[in-house]
């Protein structure tokens, strides 16, 4: 049975909620919002929120609202990321900022963010609002810290973890905690679900950063080597650099200064990352975070929902294994 | 006695709140935020919120939080506006996006916006959250609608009113309504203060749009003719175009297509606007909105606070008269 099966009806409701929520008297606001909303996101955060709420027996409409709000926040940051990264594509489709101007996308992102807070407000739970607004702060802090480290060859693993914590893990943690609150779970179980979401987020981002070096555009809809071309040093490269000689470091440094990577260079880097174990170490670390994440679910007795969360964790591994 | 006198202590508190609120583990987030916060804003929205709360006898800390949040939202939109408009200066100082990259300013604005919602959440009043998040939606809708009309020579007065309603009046209305809620005022008085803030906002934006044609850079810190160079047709020009002949229309259309205005052209446009009454009509309309705004205060008996709101309205007139 597929993970989606148990909550599919909720996901259809979510899609309606997302698109309905973005209605605006200003057509372009709706067009930008629905374009990026419909561009094939995996809806991981909504899954986390809806399943977490169900872990406490809650199946009401607020879980859909919460999910919609969190997906909106995530989507708004994607829009602003694409502006920041000057991306041409997103998930294999033309990016919003290639269809509309960067300026429109900045304002469109603000619109989606405001819609998210309206949706959250309509749930009427101050604790959930606290958690999500704090997570949104950290999201932008993570993006800013990442940008400060563009081209920084000396970035450490600790810096990298801090970046992905803020830009990815904290919102997944918040999705689980928000759902748990809706489910009326006790503090221990709420904390356990939050820890699960956090670990899942770290693992997800690590595998995402591996995919950046492994993907073929045709299959993944992602341009391989995008991170290094943008001067973003992620864990596979950070790991490999530790074991690289001066010549290798200098070649990588040159690519980063040039802000582009040729097919030949990318092939060389991929070889280096495999040879030095940069990819392997990252995948092992990702697996370790996932295993720890799943351990937090031991607090719950077996259920369809618990099984769904475990399958979600496995799926994240299988994106690359 | 100056308007500020009666609430000066609150404003000092506000400045501390604003700067304190923007603290971040990521130094650049704080630096961007505090740069734009310290660049000499008039703090009209905070005044409105604090005085409105005092109209109901409330002088506690939540009025400062509300004010800080609203000023943050306003400031975040200024940051994103400067990115959108590619502005070099803001209030006579270098704009944030001339000191940091556009990308940093996009993310910095997101950070400030998230901080605003955290501050609002900490007040713990769902109605206030509803009002402010809805106002924030409309703010970005107004900015988007304005952008859709860049270079549109056929923009109507109705379109213009809709733009300034969303981008300026609604947040001033929300500041007053939010303060009124903190003050525990009844629905009639809350609505009256909201209507006051709304009218003040419309009048404020109209005079601001007049200043764009009247200011000297040295005194106002604003580059005159910025709006037309950006293709934004505001009420003075919309009014004047109605009475212009084909040659005049064509010359204006050419300036808008060129996206820049020479000193000579600006002088000619200013002359046209004065001659055709575009400036005068705008100022009269602004005065009329202000008069209507002040009438809503009749619901309140005389007080230091009511006098302060009236002085605030007068000040808006005297920016240009």
C-alpha cells in the first residue's frame, strides 16, 4: 500500500485549499501562486502535518489549513530562492521568475507568505502561530547565512548543518509539532514527532544535496551541478575537500570563482566526490539522521499513521539509493 | 505642544523594541533590518496604533509590540520595493539594496516580515492577527496591481485609488483598528478609528505622490520625478492627462517608454501639472479625504489623544501646503 493511500482524500482537499487560498482580485498574484503551487512539489510538509494530527486522532479541517499554510511558506521561499539564484527552471518546469519578472516574483512571494499567515490565523491557535512564525524567521536566517557563505571554500560541516537546519529541518519540525498540537498529543509525544520531523528534514536536505551531483536533468528535472555553479558548498563537497590535495582544491576554487561548471568539470567533480567518499559519507550521515528520527516514533504504538511516517522516511532514502 | 510630546516615551520604547526584535544569530539579517529601520521613517503607523490604544485607555506594552510589528511589515515592503524599483536611495540615504545585494534584501525583507508575525503572535490576540495578516495580503496585492499598471497611460483614477488603498491605506487602517482592539473600544469607536486611519492613509499617499513632483532632492531626500521615470502614473499626472492634448500625451508617453526623465522634461511636466491643475486637484482630494477622516473622530470626547490624531492629520497636509 502506498503512503498516499491512507491520506489521499486529505491531499485532494489540500490541493483545493491551496489553490482556493491564493484567490486574489489581482489576477497575477493568483497566477504566480498557482503556477508554483502546481509545479509538482512533493508535499512532504503537508504530509507531516496531516499525519501528525492523525497520530492524535485529529482528522478535522484545521490540519488541511495548517498544511496549506506551511506549504505556502515553503513555496514563497522557493519563489524568492529562484529570484535569488536567478534560476531558469524549477522541478523541470520554467521557473516563475522566467515567466514573470523577478520583481513580480518578489511581490508574489510576499503575497503567498501573507496568505499563509491568514490561514494560520484562521486556525485560531496561538501556539501553532508561534511555532510557525519562529520557523519562518529561521528559514530566512538560514537562507541569509547560506548566502553569506557563497563561495566560502572553508565552510565547515557545522556551518552546513546550521544552514540546512534553518532552511529545511525547522519547518518540517514545525509541521509535525503543529500537527501534534492539533491532535492534542501530550508534550512527550509532541516532542517526539517534532524530533522525527527535524531529523527527516536534515536527511532530506542531505539527500537533496547528493542528488545535485547525481541527477540527470532528463529524469530529475534538476540541472546537475547547480549548487557548485552557484558557489554553494554542500556536504558532499565539504567532505571531499577535506581529503583533496592542493591542485584539486585550486581547480574547485576556480570553478566557484567562475560561477559556472562545464560538463567536463562536473564529470571530474563527480568522480572526485565518489573517489574521496564525499557522496558516500553524506548518504551515511543522512541515513543516520533518518534512523535517529524513526527511533523517536517508538513512543507511539503501531498504527496506520506510524507506518506512513516510517514509509515517508524510507522514501527519502530511496530517492538516491 | 508637539504631537510627539504626549507619546514620546512610547516612541523611545518602540525604537528599542524594533531594534531588539531584529536580533539574529545571522549578523547580516540584523544589519539590513536595523539599517532600514534607522533610516529616518516617520513612524506614522506606530503613532496611529499607540494613540488608538490610548483612546481606549490602554498604555501597556502590547501597543508597542503591535506598533513594532506593523512598522516591520511596512519596512519589509520598503526593502522589497527598493529591490523592485532598483532604487539607489531611500529617504536621502543609500538604499539597503545599494549596500547589500538585491538578493540579500529579498531575504532580509522576508526575515523582517517573519519577525513581525512573531511579534504579533506574542500579543496573543487572534483578531489583531487576522486584521494585520489580511492587511499584509492587500499590501502585496496593491504592489502587484501597481506593477501591472507600470507604463499604462490609460490608468484611471479608480485604479489609482485601488492601488493606494491596498498599498497604503489598509495598513494605516489596520494600525488604528489594532490599537482600538487593545484599547477595548466598542465596535462603533473601533470602526471610527479604522475609518480615520484609512482616510489618513489615502491622503498621505496622495500628498506623497504630489511631493514626487514638487520635492527638491536636497530638502526632501527624494529624487523628484521618480514615479514617472518608473512608469508609475499617479493622480497628479492622471488628472493632468485628462486635459492634455495629443502632443502633450505623446511627449509623456515617450518619457515613460524611455524610463527616464531629464531635468528639462521634469520642468516641463511640473509646469503641465500645475497648469492643468493636476497638483491642485490632487491636493484638494487629499484635503477632502483628511477632512472626512477627522469627522470620524467626532464619536470621541476631547482628549489629549484625540488632539494628537488631529495634529497628525494636519501635519500630513502641511507636508506640501
